[in-house]
C-alpha cells in the first residue's frame, strides 16, 4: 500500500484530515457518526431530565405522592438508558481513537524511515528534538484531544440549540419600564442574558490564555530534552562511573531541569491568572441564573418545577457556551502538539531537499565485480571540502585496508560508498547484483531475542538454532549458545569485543561478496583479531574484505593498502 504521508511540507489541516481521506475513511466516518449520534441522543436525554425536574418538583410542591413515585420510576428507566448510551459512546470513541492512532503512527514511522530521514535528522539536523516522543506521545495526544474537542464542540452546539428552545419558553417576556420612553419588552430574556454572559467570558478567557499555547509547546520540548538527558546517563552509566563524572552529569541534568522549571513556572503564573478569572466566572454563574429566574418565580410565571427547570436549562446553556472557556488548556495543548508534529514533518522535508540539492554523487552499476570511484569529492554538511578527487579501484578477490590520520575522513568515505553520506560529487561504480555488507565499529543490536539480533538485518528463517550455536562457537561466544531465545538489551549487556564478534558472525551468516569493516575489530585483542580474519578466509573464501583501521597488525590480512591522506584537503575541517 502506498505511503500516505508524502515527502512534502504539511499544514495542520492537511495533517488532521489525512486519516479521514484514507482507505479507512468509511470505517472512521461510520464510527464518528455513531459517536455523534449518541452525543445528540444524550443531549436529548438532558432535555428530558430538565423536563422531569419540572414535573417532579411540581409534584413535590403539590404533595402528590403517587405522581412523585411514578416520576421516580421514570427517572430510573431514563438513567439506565442514559448510562448505557454514555458507556458505549465512550467505548466507540476510544476505539476510533485507537484505530486513528494506529494508522497515523504507521504513517509517521514509514515517513521517518523513508529515504533514511531518521539518519539525516540524527546526523545533520539540530532543530528536531526527540522524534521518538513525537511519534509516541504527540500522536496519542493529537488523536485523543482532537476527538474530545470534536465531540465536546458538537455536544455544546446541540445543547445550545436544544436548551435555548426550552429556556425561551420558560422565560416569557421581561417588561422594563422606561418612564416617558414607554416600556421595553424582551422576549426570551433568559437566553439573551446567558449568551451575553458566556460570550463575554469566552472572549476574556482567550485573551488571558493565548500565551499558554507557546508556553505548552516549549514545555513539551524542555521535558523531552530532560528525559533524553536522563536516558543518556543511563545508557552510558559505565562510562560515567569510570570517569567518576557523577557531579558533572548532575550539573548537566540540573541545568536542563532548571529550564523545565522556569518554563513551568511561567505556565503556572499564566494559569493562575486564568484561574482567577474562570473561578470567579463559574461562581458568578451560579448567581446569574438565580438573579434572572427569581423574578418569574415570584411573579408566579411558573411553579417550583419551572424554577428548577429554568435553573437547570440555564446551567446547560452556560456549560455549552463555556466549552471554549473550560477547554482552553486542552486547546492550547492540542495546538502545541500539532505544532511539534508539523515541525517534525517539515524539518524532515527541508532536510530531504537539502540532501537532494547537495548530493551530486552518481551510483552506476558495474558489470564487472569491481568497485570504482571516479572524481569523487566528499564534503561536510556545511560544505567544507573533506576528500578531493578520490580515484580508487577495488577488485574482487583482493583484500584492502584503508588508512590515514585520525579525522581524515576514512569512515565518511565508507559511508559515501554505502550511499548514506549525501554531501559530495563524482561517480561510484558498484558491482551489479552483488551483495555488499557494511559493518560499523559498534554493531547495532535490535530489540528482541538474541537470535533475532544475530540474524539482523535480514530474517533468515531457514537458519537453525544448531547452525547459530556452531557459529557462536566459531566466534568464541560459546556462553551465548543457550541464550538464543532470551530477550535482553543485548547492546548494553555485551562487551564491545563480544559485539564486534557478533558482527563477524553476521557476515558468516549472510555470506556477502564484499564486506566493508569500519574498525570492526578495534575492540578485539590481537589473538581474536587474527581468529576473525582466519575465519573470514576459511568460511568466506569468495568475499573481498575492505577494512578501515589504524593497527599495523591489519596489514598481514590484506593485500592492498589505500592511504586516504593523499586525497585530504589541509584546509578542511574533517570529521
């Protein structure tokens, strides 16, 4: 199925409507229609309840026991139906949110992993922070808040129309003598008072609460940075402990957390001001309906039941018109979430455009089993020259070692051959239909069982556990044979040397034609390094190995040495 989240900039409306225009749109609209239908029915029940108040309190006022008991029985029946509708509305709305989040998360994951955007963001972008939080937390908040706001808004609109009719009938006509100017007659005056009061409250709330949008956006960013810093300490706990760097890390965490608290305090101050108003507004709202309804009661326009119904109807209209007032914090959080997701998407797009503009490296298929670079220039992301006019030829059957001073760009050269370094010009000719594997210095261990990690990056379903156990023996990892199905954080549990031997095991499993090893034996002692290259020679006789390293011991395992220093620009800031 095609990716719906395209590589282009997005607006908030485009992001929201994607799911509702997808192949799931009929299912989504069907569930939403049921939710809104239940919402309208629940508002209808609210109208029935206020009408019930009228009859019930009139019956109490008339001391009518029989009518009172009948009305109590009616109330129990209505309440039971109301509860069922309320529960199932929640269930269907939550299920719709689940499906929407599932779809949107898949789209964001596909977009994040498309064209190696995850790598470009991590390596070349400083604006986009914590993409993991945006995919996990922000999508969840977007979906939940969107549905809550939609249902709340529809409920408020329906409530206003339903109870305006009720309140209009109960209001009668307010007569205000104006002396020599005559008399002013205001029909449905309870409706006008309620609307004017709540419109004024909404306007003031928006004025007071507007800064919360940016403050919430900034708070999410700072909270995510603090969480990331704490995770970084946990991930590098051994390094911190060996350096005795606890005080330094504590200072870093406290500094970041101070920024969290500063922005949080700004939110508290703004919310305090908003709460001053909303709390006063809600308390005064108790007196307003009493002040406007009591004249009708004392003038005997209606009895006690009509008085209670008027108060209840006025309260319902007030709650409906106060929807924006009471939901302003949620709206602020929703807008901040939208903004974070849009900056994530649009930064990926901008980075993709930048990468495309600066990538002038042409990859050509080579019918011969050779890797050839021609006039290859490699730059840094800022455009500084790193390596110039690289012209090298790797012939299958020979083994190569790439050397040069630290920082000359050896690893970057290998990344360029792998097609993940986009800053450069020239030609790279790769053997057609040949398997090339690139091994980084620190192997990646995906989440899951040890067997899954050994088979990375391909799921070789035909590999038996017994075959893996033999390879573990070959790579001097016999202690892992009985742990193939264990699920652990293997990247943290194993030593650097063990991890590098696992990367060699992956080579033996996948049997590539070419293997680029970027200092992939740097954590091994000389005996294990020798064992690795003997294994490769014995088990993979048709594989050409290209190694990057500094050790003189590498020379005896390779046929040709390539010194990249002859291509270096002395004026460049290499990495």
